[in-house]
C-alpha cells in the first residue's frame, strides 16, 4: 500500500505541477534528488490501515532545519511560485 500511495502522489505532482517526481523506495517522494514528500503507514492486520502523506508545498528553505536544507525541497522552491494545496490534493 505504501508504494501505491507514493506512486499516486508522484504522478499527481507531475500532472499538477509539471515537476518530475520520483519515488525512493518506499516512503519518499523526490524532485531532483531532494525530498519533497513522505508517507507514513500505520496498520493493525485485523482492523484498520491509516496512510499519511505529507508534501512540502509552499515552504521556503528557511522553514526546514539547517541539517536537512540541502536534502529537502518544496513545490514553491522548485517552481518559484506559490501553489494551491487544494489543487494538489484533488
């Protein structure tokens, strides 16, 4: 399930932003080798599954901790313009 979510998120990012997104096995979404999103999965084999998806949309580099600034990006940083989170989620 995690890999399906990651592929769907990457394909949505490509379709809505024009950025070339890839999946790093199996929880990270990358653009130009930098992490733009990630997936968390919690499940109980008999009862439920919760999938959480986080994508850096309108963040600039100052919002990221110094230790990860060179490894992290956002749609804003890649395109140079703010992006609607609603369009990205639909």
